[in-house]
């Protein structure tokens, strides 16, 4: 397992900001896109069911 864990420096908001921005990007690029596709699919199923 070649994952290196590091901690941000104390009183260093810039370093913590980089980490927070990375997490936000991951959320926007992967999780929200997957969730949106899931909602779209469910919406189409509801249309088929109601017709």
C-alpha cells in the first residue's frame, strides 16, 4: 500500500484550503454526476409507470 498520509501544518489555512478544494472537486466531478444520472434514470422510470 503506497499511500502516504500527511497532516496539514498547524495555523496554515492555505494548506488546508488546498485539501478542501480537492475534496470539493472530487464531490463535483464524481459523486454529484453519478447521483444526477441516478435521478434521471428514476425520472424516466416514473414517466413510463405513469403512462
